[in-house]
């Protein structure tokens, strides 16, 4: 059972170990700061099919999944959040990610998820969290797509500072002039 805390609106972001989730987390951090709203970073891990089919839902399996989720959240916040910034509240759950996010959010919340490019086979094996939330969430839903490589290169190419040129050189590009 998920107990929702009382209080005003907040930004809730669902993350996993994908580029879309990193972009969603960065966007959610900025939005929470801009709106002066609390941020809740959530990672929900579905049970592996062989565990749920065998009925082996022991405490060891769920604790291992939660510990793995907590490590992932720490790593993502280290990568995305500004150094020295106060850590947002985090929550790791075991269950279907889309259903967990829908249960956690209220009407006045902003729910943020990443929008990644998955193959048709991947979507068949694991349902889309984004689509689940779009169909069922009462909160305002924001889907954040990672920028394309072309747009990143274009933004770097138009910069005048030396860091932009250094990044372009790492991609093998040269700026003449």
C-alpha cells in the first residue's frame, strides 16, 4: 500500500537507467526549483517474471530490488543534480512503474517521465510507463524527450566559448575560422 503525504502540490519524477530518465530528472529539478515546489524522485522496479510466476516474493528479493533502486537514485542524482544542492526526497518501490506513479500523484502534482525510443519488441515485453501515465494519471503529465545528437551538435557549434569547441573536437568535428 502506498501512503501519499499530505500537503501542497509537488513535482514527481519517475526514473530508470535511461537517457530519457536523466533528461526528465534534470527538467524536474529545474521545474521544482522554478516553482518552489518539493521534488519527489521515484524509482519503481517491476518484479522479474520468473520471481512472480514462482511465487517467490520473499523479503530478500524485494529488499535487493529496493537496494538496487536506491543505488540507482544516488548515482542519477550525483550525475544530474548540481554539486552542493540539497538532495530531493527519493522513494524506491517494487511494482509496475506506471501504476506506482499513478497511485503516488495527486491532481495538483506535476508528473514527469522520460520519453525514450524503444523498439516494438521492448514495448511488447514491458509496457510503456509514459502511455500508462497518460491514460490514467490525474496529475499534469510532462514527457521529456532527450535531445537528438544533431541538436546537441548544432548548439555546441553555435557557441563561442572554448568549451563548446572542445566538445566538438571530442566528436571529431573541427571549427574553421
